[in-house]
């Protein structure tokens, strides 16, 4: 965390970004993009701003309680919350014009009370605490606490262009310090405060920023050179590019999605990565899937999910989402798993994955699918938990088609 207070201008920037998220209900990445665009902030100061914004969103209800404000009042009372944040972290108050002051005696009383309320201390909204307790039982408190921590920075070495050792050496020349990650062969953890996307190494396509837990998903697919592979919910394509590296650029890798703009962005990333065997295809209707029945050696279904395993990285989601969204997502997951699995050929492999830690989206979905589809068998599954791994939370199930 910070060792000295934010400047007045950075404080205003934090408040403006948070106001866009909390009052205008915009995604955090869009708020960052809009407010950082055109600014000439040094990378270190931009990192400080994002660090404070992220921490406030991870524990928004705690800081609001300490400041004695409601989240919906942030646009009007944001300076009071930011002052409370500085007091909480033992920092001098920032030099903001017209800042609302915090009553220190009231703050200390509230702080003592907050320490006795574990969900509040962990920055967990009531709906999420109830869901987590219901789904995970005794394991939930550790996951809840882990989700309140700042995420580590991981990157994936692009083996189409370099080795891990070569990447570490080249990054070091650009003042980026990275270390290997135990248990994830393709991952490095960045331990220096560096502007990764401004490096020549990134521009040359030597790495992608990707959580280490996420890298385990594509690894489980075990795609080989020359295979026909489908990433059916490709999105922005982080796992697609990982699969391309597994295939050494040989074979056919089809990235599919229902949104064309995501596939357009993937094409740009694939060119930078040198992933020349990536093709993109929009899923226009169910006919797109039917035409590919029993054609793929490998299919990855990284399905839409609640994202409750990646709240460290996307903390704004827990203040925007509601428990009513989960059944809708589960119905979509079931439909995708049932429909898209038809693309897997006999003896082919299907990997179902989510960035959730909730069993209802994970093993329970897989069990229900297997009960209705005896032509598939479960080879293995893995819960990548936030508390145990230090990564983001993911689930993956590896299945094989044994008959038509």
C-alpha cells in the first residue's frame, strides 16, 4: 500500500474514476480508459491511482462505513471517503480543495466495531456473503478474505516467440522484474512496479498479461500441433493465444464468439503474438454449431459466468451484481455445454471452465451434463481457489467423448 498520501490532483482523479463507476454504473476498465486517456501521468503515479481505486472498491462497504456515508452518496461525499481511506492506512490527509473532514473519534469507534464484523472487514456485500456461505460452507470465510486482497500481476510467456528465460532477461533490460511461478509452467509474476504495456517486449508480442490460474485452463486442454481445436467462447482471446502457442502455430484453431468486436480485438492480439493459425468466426445462430458436429479434436468452453472468482481483479462487479443474475447465467451455461459439446469428435477432449468458485456453476453443472450425456466421461476436474492458490479463482473439468 502507499507510503505517502496522494497528491491533490491524483485524489481528484481517484474520486472522478470512482464516481463514474459508482454513480454512473460504468465498468471500471472503461472508467480507467476514459480518465487516463490523454493524461501524461508517470507510470508510477498511474499505478498509485489504480492501487487506491482498486483497494477502495474491494472494500467499499468498509470504507463507506468508516466515513459514515452511503455508496450512492459518493459523487457528493467522495472526498470524505478518501480522507477516511488515508486515515485507515495511517497516511497524512491529501491536499484537496473543499474536502469534507472525518470525525476522528467517530472513526475510531466505527473502526473498532468493523473489526468484529468479518464480512464488513473483508469488504463483502450481504448478498455475496449469503451466497458464498450457502455454496461453500466452512470454506467461504477464507475465500472471502482472499478476495479482498490486491491481485498479483502475472504474465504468460508467448512460446511462439521466446522461452521463459529469454523473456525474463529481456524484461530485465526494460526494468521489469519477473519471477517464475511454481506449478504454472507458462507463467511469470511481475514483482516490480512497471508499465508493462509500454515495454518494447510487449509490443513485440513476447507475453500477454494473464492470471496464472487462467493459464491452467488452456494447459488442461493439452492441444497438440496439427489438431483441429475450437475455443467456442473466445472473448478477447487470452486462452486462444495460449492454445495457439501449445499448437506451435500448426493446425487449425477456431476462435468463436457471439460478439464481433471481441473477435476483432482478438485478431489484433493474434497478429502481435504471431499466432497465425487462429481463425475467427461469429456464432450467428445454432446452425453455426450444428455444421461443426463431431469435427473437433479439442473444444474449450470458457462459459459466461458470475466472475466471482476474479473479484480481486474486477472488484466493481460485487457492487453492481445481484444474486438474481446467477440462475440466468446457470441456464446459459447449461445450454452452451449441451449444444457446443456436439462439436467434439469421438475420443476428443472437452474442457468446461469458469472464473467462478461457486459449485452451482462448476461441478454441479458438469455432473448434470454427464448424467444426461453418457457419451462423455469425466477425466479430471480442478477447483483453483483464491485462498489456496493466491491466483484468481477458476474451475475446469476435462471430459472425453467416448461415443457418438
